[in-house]
């Protein structure tokens, strides 16, 4: 049967209509698509994805900070097929299977220090939830029943399950579900562009007082050290826009946790598996966590999988033969997902993905920093293949947009312009408005140049339009 262009158009329209009627998309304003077309992505290849009409888009967000080795890797698909035929499913509740054993050993070999045990979960949020529970039970086994509180940073995102959401520091996504887990404490974020304590630290780390790190010690003293179970922080905080730590920050955080005997959990759901040129982000910034949560890049998104790397110290009280960590999920350590992760790690090792990131991150950042000559661009920050552009209405004062201005700029102007131009990235206003870039780790000069030129056109036009809406004269090159 011949498929005509009209038939194809009707099929595409039907898919979009069915999506509007039946598919509840995540973190999406469902009403925004009333009468509009839902984008339907059909396939991916390398750094690109294609919609149902065949239009190509550069995946400048790696799906969701996830597709490290690129789309369409046939060897990963083949690993999933082979494992499905061999053993499609079996739980690791008092059993084990080869894909999980192999993967756990490989991850332990890559992890820093004595993080020698892996608890696999279906997702990153489940990994964070698991780490909360593990920290609480660990302290009870140690006889310190009062250690139940957890500390995280303001603006940080750690997941949407009730425990992980309690750690999350983004008010707008928490309030609909309150009350949440009690005892979730927030501390300062290393937000150097808007730091009131050491404003010049943006360009000169020697002027940084590390007040943001010392705020952790202050909160511990305020709450009582014997009430704190763990501190959860990302190596580079995502929400708010790629907040990189100043020199000495992580050494000070580790020192504080040691001083008060508090567990340090490095949430690396985004930061692990090459995003910063190392298998784990904590290796990039040279600190030793007691636990690492991970997901996303462990499979490059080809199958769902997460987990917690656990130090021998934390595992020790659970080695008693009458003790059980009372946690588990049906799909944790799924055989197919673990086989996919092993195939993904094969690519990392064979193609030296981490080395590629380290060799090319400088050029990527150089091109994006070049956008600082655009009036709306206030700051460019990040490391590795993870950068953010903070947008401002006034560079001189580092002012902030009103809610209405941010809504127009991000959703009304930039998001549709970038999408139409063939660039998928994130325009985010959970903090101040930022554009987040996180391309697949195989990206190079061609992809960097396309990202820069597309953003330059869109942001230059947005600067003119914004100035006109404010009744201002502006000179834009």
C-alpha cells in the first residue's frame, strides 16, 4: 500500500491529538497545547532527534541530561535484545543475576574511595529516596536514633517522591504537596553571580569568603549536630543554572561533615558518567562522599536505572546476619537495564568519552561565553558539557525580571524561537531565568557552533524586542 503525504499528515495530526487527549506529559502545562500541536519526536541519531515530519533538532539537553553517548547506538539496543531473550526479569530480593553483579563491580571500580557497594533503583528520585532511608537506618543501627534530619541547598532539585521533594529547594514545585517530610533543612547555594557576601568572587576566587559553605556549619549548630543524618548536595547544582563551586568549597563542606560526624551524599544523577569529564562529578571537584546517588547517564537513557554507591563504612552495620536494609523496588537492578548500562560503559571505555569531554569543554565554554556581548546575557557558568546562561534585564545592576517579563521572555519568545530554529535546550525560571545546555558527550565543534549561532540570533532579537517593550533604546550588534 502506498502512503501519500496526505496520509502521513493525517497520521501526524492524529498522534498529536491523541497526545493532547490521553498523554499526561511531565512538568507540562497541559492547557498550553489546547488547539496547538504537541511535538512528537520519532527517532534519534547521534546528537540529533527528528520529529514525525522529519525535521532535525540538535538535542542540546541530552534528552534530560541523560543521553551521554548519543542516540541510535545499535550495540546498546543489541545488548537489551540479547538480555531480554536470556533473562528479561528477575528481582534481586535475595537473588542476584549476572548483569547486576557485573555492573556493580564495574561501578565500584570507577567510584572514588571505598564506595564498594551498589543499591540499584529504577530512577534518580528513587536513588535519593533510598539514600535518605539508608542514612536514617544507619544511624539507628549505630544507636543514634535522633539523627533524622537532612540538609540540602536552596533551589536544588533532588526529585519528586515525597522524601526527595522535601530535599528539593524549589518552592514552586513543593507547595502543592505540603506538608512534606519534616526535618529537611536548607542552606545557601554557591551562587557567585548574585553573592552578597563576596560579589567580586565571580571573577576572582581569592575574594571568596566561602560563606556559602560555612552556612552549613551554622545550620548544623542551629539544629543540633546530633539531629542531622546527612547532607545532600550536587557537585554542580542544576536548578538556578549550573552553579559551580568556588575553590575550597568542597574541601570545606567535607571538613564540616567530618567535624560533626554527618554523612555526605553527593547527588550525581546529572553529574556522573562523563558530564564533567569524569565518571563521577565528585572526582572532578576532588571530594570524597559517603554515598553517591546516580541515574540518567548510567544507561545513556536507553533504559531506566538508578542507584546509590555506598561506602564500606555505611555498609558495615548492615553486615550483621540479622540486619536488613528495609528498602527495595520491583524494577531495581532490572536485568535488561543493567545489561544496557554495561554496554554503555563499554562505549565509555572504548571511545574514551570522559577524555573527549575534557579535551573539548574549553572550546564549548569559549563559544558560549562569547554571547556575553548580548545585552540580555548576564552570566555564563558551568563546567564540562553542562553550561548555563543567566539572563538579566540590566547588566550594570544585575537586576531581575518581573514574573511577567520572565514569562514573556522564556515561554513567549525564546522557547518557540529556539525550537523552530532546531535547537532543543532548557529555558528555565525556577530561579532567575536561565538557558541550560547539556549536549551529548560525543558533541564537537559542529554542534557547538550550531548552538552558539542559534542562541546568538535568538538572544540578539530578544534583546531588541525586550528593549522595545520597555521603551528603551538599545544597540545590538
